[in-house]
């Protein structure tokens, strides 16, 4: 990565780790946006050439065919983008046998806004890159669904034909899941996890930078899919095969976009795992780790083990489309619901991927804001592990009515209901932490309590849906839409806002506006419940989901829901105004505005370039609030004997 | 890396240069990383085995392979022996550099690369002469799916091996620093073991 040091050895500044812009024609070969301008078309040309060559050699006609070329371009163009940006420079140098050079840190940290648009190895910069990207796609995904809600305000067709409506719905769900919730936790984790465990950076900083840059690629492909000739991706975020294989070209964009997002997510998770296993500060045993670190650890295990299954499912769809294989085509020996099994074997664990880090954030905030030790610390960590294991055994509850083997229903129902136990342990532990605490209702705390409220509603409807008889009745209705938004919006998004407000002073060094933060919470909380609670009723009354038109008798409630959803959308403007204004004009926050014990709060805000001036030494639990003299970490202590991997 | 930063000898630690890294595990991060990555890879293969299981067992496809397709069991068996041999030569290369034997490292790397390349070329020729195409029933889909996925891994493995071979001829690696060989070797062994499972499933069963 440190090509600055090699190609411009005369630059004295490079040794001090400062970014020196190259001059003259060097600007075109130096990693950056100018190099993208020619590397990306080059890779695109190579892609088209390869497809043409293979089709010519194999004597397949027509030699130029839209679907294979699109598929390959959606792979090679992003690779060209990454190569141009410099994502592969280090590994290309390393593997071509050039001598590796010491890291001069010229790619570490941000000195101007431009540094956020480069390959940057600083986990704090990458965290901010993630969060800003997520914010952009949160707005995009929100806009899409507001358009769809406008269509749904009245029965009949107003603005969009059903095909376009399906594309809006599909892209809304896909963006919100793969570009907002999953990576937002990666972003928050990127910023705080190395600080929390007392490490200078992630274990693989260059991989970290690369895995971030896969994300905008995925987002751009998913958004671009809306505008391709023939129509956008319209088979739902689940993109069931063989249905989606007979749909317009936009589905190819979904197919490839999800692959990029998945690759990004696996690489980040791997990085988190290695960082947490190998880079903890002296004294930081596994039972002294903050619960967010525990949560990220289990989530990353889920990502590393489950995400390959969605990659597999999308590979099959790609092969079916490009090479006309018959993995799922019943007429040719394929198994029709095979895709669903493989997809949900990822996508049910993915629900926990989208929740466990949120649980970790809530544990941090609830304990700090109640000024009490977290209740049942070890059980909180163990229940995460229980969810990790059980999460792999419940996938088929998405398929009770899909025509799968009948004997599978009851075992899956049992495991599904069983997984409520570790989740219940967590909810009751938070409540017990709140009990008789000195509760400070700051903005993060409001989000945390709002999360517990909404998540319990979503969890309870989840238990109903886990029972086969109710699922058979309520599946494919708006009841499902209500349930999924209570767990993913009232659950995950609330925890993301909670974490965002909580660590905002650490990230920017400035405090957000408390009144605007609370206003944002109340507007979102009320708007959210007004939007989604009536959907329970709509569903039980028999309104099917995934429809652009519906029976007249649902008209009144749908109009109400649409108006509420616009209110919910507008509440985001308060948030945007608050963070943009506070980023520059907020009052300085100081090191530790929450009087928290965690390591990340003992360093400057924002943290120094390399996090720590002195090595942190962990001496106790991270949650001993209200215990006189309790310390979690001390700095500059003499070195004790090294701690092994924590067993 | 940190040694380089220390060499500056000025400025505040944490602001101008990082502190030396404290490792909480005896195993190096790179090795932990490659094993986790292999876990991920096993799951990717798992999804392909799952679809194979669905198309063959759950779907009650009899006979397997469907008439009139024939699997080249013998050629693939010889190919299996070639790939298994390459695991031993890889091991030889790794042991050699640990003992500081550069000639052994170089010979081991070259042999491993050539054996792997032979395997891949045999596979390509086999595809060419096999008598069915990707679009022929789900049997062909799972056959090309599993062997093709494995072939891609052989290709990636060969790319790594080639790079490491070049580096071993440029005098890199020492008994103390040979992560490149070690990681490439672990990956290559994984590719080999996975082939044995693929061979048994796709060709023999």
C-alpha cells in the first residue's frame, strides 16, 4: 500500500507519514481517482473480450449476448475501480516478489475530506466511511419505499405499474438490509472495537480498507439495476429462483450487487474475529470484554459461516442465467425449493447478524446511562453464543407454506420457539439493569428504551409466527411486514441510532444537540408505531403483502399508514440537520461525556491517529458503574506476563 | 512495521507513530485469518453440496448419473493422485524453509505448482470430452458446479503458488519469516482435501 514511499523516494514528507500528492503524469499512475479513469474501462474491455473469446471458441451464438456480458461487466468494472483506487497495490507488489517496504503510515488517518475518498487503513476513517455510506443508502432506500407507499395510499394504480412497484419494494429491502443495517454495524464496530479492546488498529488494515470499498460498489449496482432497460430487480429481496431467473435484466444487477455486499461483509467479519482474538490489550481476557465486543465476535462468526450460503445461492442463479444450468428447474431434474433452503440458511442467521451487534450497543448504553453494572454479564455473553448456535437451526420457519418436507415443520418450530429463550434472557437482563438505576434519559438512552419496547413487540409477533398454525394463516400477509419492521426498524435501526448518538462525541469530538436528538427520537418513535402497528391489523384482516393494488376495504388504513410513513421519513431530516450542524458547530465533548469506563472513552475525542499514547492495561470489568474505586483500564502500567488467547 | 516507526525517534506515540502491537494470542493473526477463511470456504462448498443433495437425494433422481451420461472415474482418479502428491511436495517445501533449506523450498514449490497445473489442465480437457453440457439436467449442473467451484480454487491456489515460487527464487523467506509459504500451503492443503471429498461425492457415489 505504501507506494508513495517507493515511487517518490525524494519526497521527504512521506517519511513523516504525510500524504504527498504526486505531480505531472504520475498522477495517472498513482492510486486514486485519476487512475480509475483508465483502469476501469481497461478492465471492462478485458471482461467483454473474455466473454466474446469464450463464446467464440465454444461456438455459442449469438457471440454478443446481453446477460453474460452484463454479469461479467458487473464483476470486472468494480475490480477495475478497486485496482485504480489502489485496493490491490500492496498484494500485487507482495506477490510479484518486490521487496515489501515498511509501512510509512501515509495512508493512515484523515487530514482532509479527500482522505475519505482513498484507500485508507485507519479503522476510524473506515468507520466514518461506512457510516456516511450507510446514511446515503438509508436515505435512498427510504425514498424508494416512500414512493411505493404513495402508490399504496389508495386502492388501484396511481403512479407506478406493478412491475415498477415490485422493483421499488425489492430495492428498498435489499438496500436497507445489505447496505444499511449489516454494514452500519460493521461501521460502528470498525470505529469502536479496536479502541474498546485497546488495539492500535484492526488486525488487517489493508483488507479492512478494501472491504469497505466493496460496499459502495454493491450499492451502486443495486441502485443502477432500477434504471436498466427491461425493468429493475422485481422478485423481492429474497429473489427466489427459479422465479427471478425469468425476470428482467435488473435482476442480474441484484444478483451481482448482493455478491459484492456479501464479500465485503465476510472480509470485515474475518477481520473483526482475528482482531478480537489476537489484538486484545494486556489483561483483556474474554470475560473482561465489553458486550459489544462479544456481540461483534458472535456476529462475525455468523457472517463468516453463513454468508457463503447466500453467495452460493446467488452463484446458482448466475449459472442458471449465464450457463443455462438447471439447479432449480423442476422440468430438468432440479429441486424447486432448493434455492429457498439455501437462501434462508444464510438469511435466517442474517437476522441475528442484523440484531446481535445492536444487542451489544444496547448493553453498553443501558449500563452507562443507568449507572449500574450490567445485569448477568456472563449470561449476556453466553446467550449470544446460544443464539449463534440456535440461529443455524431455524431457517425453515420461513418456508412452512413453501411445500417443504412436512416432517421438518415441528422440529423447526421447536428450535424457533427455543431461540426466544436466550433473547428473553437479554431483554430481562436489560430490564434488571434499569431496575433502581440512576437513569439518565439522554438521546442514546431514549433510543435504547425505545428499542426494548419495539423489539419486544416484534419478538412476540415473531413467537406467534414461529408457531406453524399461525404462520400458515398469517404468512404472505401484512402481518409479516409489521413483524419484520418491528425487529429490523424498531430493533436494528433504533440500535444503530442509539450507537450513533452514543459514539458521535467520540467520533467528531463534538456533542450533538440534545434537544434535536430527543425530538428526532420522539418523531421517529411515534411515526414508526403509527406506520407499522396498523399493519398487524391489516395482515390479520387478510391484506396480502408484495402487492401494488388491494381490496377497497383496506383503503382507509392504508391511507393512514402512508401519511404516517411520510412523517416517519421526515423525522430523518431532523437527524441529518443535527449531525451536519453539530459536526462543525457542536460544543466540544471532551474525552468522556458519559463518564463511561470503556477504554474508548479514556482517549481523546476524536482519538489520536494511532489510538493510544500509552499501552492500556485492563484491570477489571467494563461495567462496574456505581462501584467505588472500580477501574476498567489503567494506562502506562508496567507490563505483566503476556496473556494467551483467553482460554 | 513498528520498528520502522520507532526509528523516527520523535513525536508523541499515538500521534506520530503507533505503539508496538501487543498480541493476545500465540498464533499469528495471519494464520488465524487463513483458518477462519477456510471455514468460510467450507461453507461455500457446503452450499454446493447442499444443492447436490437436493437435486439427487431429495428429488429421488434415479439412476445417478442419469442415462446416458458416464463419469470419467478413472481419469479423475489419476488426477486425484496427482493432486494428493502435490500436497506432499507442498509440505516438503514448507518443512524445507523452516529448516533453512532453500533448494528444497524451491524444488518443492516448482513441483507443487507443476502438479497443480497438470491437475487443472486435465480437468479442462475432461470438461471438453465429457459428452454433456452445463444445460443438460440437474446432474450436469451439480457436476460442473462442484468440480468448477473446485477448479476455481485450484486456479486461485496456483496463482498464490506461482507468486510464492517467484519469491522463493528471489531469495525471500527465511526460517523465521515464511508466512507466505505457510499460508499458501494451508490453502493448498485445503484445496486438496476438498478435492478428495468432491471426487468421492461427484465421481464415486
